[in-house]
């Protein structure tokens, strides 16, 4: 088993959500937050620079939204895995589009720490194999 940490970029326009996700990620010793972004344009730039293994990204953000950013990330960095975050209950169509564009999961906000922890564990295992 390798000592390589799973690298994660967190993207959300809410400082509260960023902080919550960072604290869940920090609790996992095999995961490292390599950056945070507040909108999709920043996310696309940071993915190109940082090359994280996993991006946790909000769907609804100002400027460039999560779906547009997902499209760009998938075309420029297809090896980067992306899980989307959604706070709007009636977002089934956006979640469907996220999966169609290549998202590996759509997590509801407020974030369930157990579900996020399970996703991180699964991605760590995948990265190590």
C-alpha cells in the first residue's frame, strides 16, 4: 500500500460549506486539501495548476457555475474525479446533468459527514490501487 495521499480541491461560494468540508477532510489522514476555490472559473484554473485527484464542487455558484466548470475540467483533465454538491432540493435535472457530464457523485447540502467520509475512503482506496 502506498503512502500517497488523496489530493482534494474544494469549490463552494459559501465560506461555511468550505470550512465544514475542510474539517471533514482534515479528519482523514490519507486525504490532503490542496486548495479551495469560490467559483467555477477559479476551480478550472486550480485543477490545471494543482492536478487534484478529487474535486468537491458546488453546482450553483456565481460567475461560472459548477456544471460549466465540470464540463471544462472533464475536457482538460479527464483523470480528475469530480463530486458535485447541491443544496437545492428540486435539482434532479442538474444532478442528472452532472452525472451525464462525468460527476462520480452528487452530495446534498448540508453535507452529511458520514457520506462524505465514505466517498473520501472510497476514493483513497481507488487511488491506492
